[in-house]
C-alpha cells in the first residue's frame, strides 16, 4: 500500500512539475504513459544538481531526513539504486561503455525485451536519470 502511494506521488510530481497537463484519462498525474519529456525536461538528459536531487528525494525518500546529492555523489546514488531495487523488484545494472559518450549507463532489466537504459556523464547521474524514467513507466513490485 505504501509503495503504491509513493508511486502515485512520484508520478504526480513528475507529471505536474514537467508536463503540466492531464493524461488521457483527464486526471493529472494518475498514470504516465511515457516519460515526462515535455515542457523542457527529458529524463534521459536531466542535468545534475540541486533541483534534480530535490526531486529525487521528495519522490523516493520523502520521510527520510535531508536531501542528499544523489546526482553527484556515488554513495547517495547507491542509496537511490538500492531504493529502486526494493521498490521495483529488479536489480539496476550499471557500468561504463567504451564506444559511446556519455560513458556511464544504468539499466533496469525487468524482462528479456523490456529493459530501459540511460546514459550519463557519471554514475550518480545515470542512476538519477533511470529513476525518473522507470518511475514514469513502471509500478512498484512491492507493497
């Protein structure tokens, strides 16, 4: 039950902050059927910084202390990675590419043909970008 409420909060916050319109059902934030990439934010290209850190904290750690530098600090990003695994039930794969820039990737692999991957300039930003994308596309696996 708490996980579903958190998902609804994430979707509402992403929807209201970056899209600012109702979805196809006419209810703002009830469900996102695509990443919130209208009104200037594409989660695949979100920039590191305080605004992104605040958005991540409010939506994934609302009841837990101060905002951490999720988009710039490896240990804070690791905390977010663990939170995503506990909410969605699948591990987050990360690593570095040799053939592309940006060089870090984070992948949510919830099925053989349904994985989601993002690229970023650093590990923490890759985790944050992935958090925005999967929260807009997937329901938490745990209650």
